[in-house]
């Protein structure tokens, strides 16, 4: 249902953001959004690392080896 965003969709989103936040707040909103995405990616990487370490330490894996 939701495919890749094309250039028209990106321009439309940017115009709506410009109307809602105004030109003076738009860089601050973009920076905050970028930091939030970065923190989310870091959190998901930490969760993946933790899950991988938990699955490697299970006794079932030792039996099969």
C-alpha cells in the first residue's frame, strides 16, 4: 500500500511542513527529526545485538554443536 516516496510526494510533504511550522522553525524541526531517527536506529541496533547475544548463549545451541 505504501510504496516508495516519489519526488512529488516529497515536495508536497515539504510544502505542508513549511506551512505548519513556518520557515524559521523548519531547520530546527528537521534537526530534531534527524536526531530522533538516529536514536531510534541506535536503539534497534542495541536490541538486535542483545537478542543475538542471548540466542548465542542458550544451552540448546551447545547441544547441537
